[in-house]
């Protein structure tokens, strides 16, 4: 079912225990509770978790009253998930072949993107998720980006980085080739040895892929609590088929925590802005024609400056 031999081997009965020993599941409940707030999940939301693994996020969300559908390519992960959370619907299928939905939220958590053989395959998965998402829905991706991998591992401009760590009886050997951007990780314990391959994407590359897949707006955060993006942490991407400013209130995250906003005044352009800008503010301003021509020009100039500086995406509506 899983297209890659290495993935079929890794995600077997021994995988859950290996990563439990590495402490990877310790924050599952807290992450989900924070994610619910970040996305502004309405009660009873229809959620697709892809790939869901053994269902740790899906089970938590179902227990909070949402209607969850989990998809994973591994027979053993799906079997385990069904055993643990019989009330959740689980389906064994490739991540490029998702149920039609529509879903209010699609989750792709814990760096579960970049496994497929080619970038085109990864884009196919994003297109499938876009297709399964309600027009007013939101895709949530949590990823170790290339920036995060470099920050954590790379010394200077070395061509590759090798690292070995031992935790609770598990040895993890990682080799990252900075030329190809492929991270190769081998996990060994008690006679169980498996290897994974991950294509590391830069944040801008993820945004580009999301836009190619049809998403109209993308926000980024440095945590599920809505902290600013940082190379030191994984990135949370919230991608919307249509700009949420047009259809529904934005998640309740302080504007000072939003990735698309400069957080201090250093280096900002010397133009009179109507107020500090966030995407929320922008969405509001679109509906309030209270700016005069000069303010509007300054406003658009500032937007263009920020977009060029941070290579951030702004809603096409703003360019009209
Ligand atoms: C790192 S785990 C994450 C699972 C889950 N999101 C979590 O946080 O526990 C990655 C999952 O991707 C699944 N997977 C890998 N390749 C897949 C594919 N082509 N289609 C569907 N699932 C796939 C594996 O079976 C595994 O359960």
C-alpha cells in the first residue's frame, strides 16, 4: 500500500514503541488542544487526519466531539488505530487518495510530508487534500522545514551532516545531504532497525506547493500556540482554499503572534500606516473604505515592501 519500500518497513508494529521511547508522543494532547484554539475549530467539525499513523491525534479529536476520519497507508498502523479508537473511521489508503469529504479541517501532522518518491508526488497529495477540503476549510501542516533542520544540525556550510544520538535504548543515526535536501534517519533498538528518507522543504517551497495545489492563503506559526515562525522550531502552516478574511472570523491569535507581521519597528518602511498590519487587519480594511488615496498608496507600498522582504504570500485580492 505504501509506495516506498522503506516506509512500508518502518511503519510496522515496532514503530510506535520506538518513537514512544524517543518521547515523540509526550505532547499529543496538549498539541491538539492548542491546535483546536489556533484553528478556531467549531464543535462537531469534520476532520481528516492524513496520514494518521496509529491514530493518536484522531482519537483525541474524536473524544473532543469532532467527527474524525483517519487515513494511513500502513496496515499495522490502521489496525492499531482501529483497536484503540473504534469510534473513529479509519481507512487504509495512500495519502494521495483521500476520501471526497468535504472536510472542515485536514491535518497533516508531525512532518508527514516529503516521504513520497518525487516532489510531483508530494504536489499530487496536496491537490488531493485541497479537493477533499470544504471551500471554507483549512489544511493544517506541521513540518520540520529545511530551515529548522539547518538550524538544529548544520555547522557552517558543510555539505552533509552526520549525527548519532542514543535515547532510552534507541540509537538514531541521521545523515542530511544539504545538496539534495534529503534527511536519512536510521533507528535501531532490540534487533529492530529501520531507515526513513525525508525531503526537506524550505518554508517558501511549501507555500509555493500549496499555491500550486490551489490554496489561496497561507499563514505560518512557530507552534500550535501561535508563536511567531522561528528556524529553531517546526512550522505550522494553515492553508485556506479561499481567503478566510472574506468568509469567517480568523482564529483568535494575537496579531503579535502572526508570522506575516513584523514584530518590531526596526527596518520597517517610513510610511504612514493606518495601523499595525496583520492579515486580520488587512481583511478588515478591505471592507472599510475609510482610507484616503495617500493612505492607500502608503498601505500598498508597505505591503509590497514586506512581501519582498519576507517573500511572504499576500491574498491576490490585495493586489487587485
Ligand atoms: C511520522 S508518521 C506520523 C503519523 C501521525 N500523523 C502522527 O503524528 O502520529 C508517518 C505516517 O505516514 C504513513 N505513510 C507513509 N507513507 C504513506 C503513504 N504514501 N500514504 C499513506 N500513509 C503513508 C506511515 O504509515 C506513518 O503512519
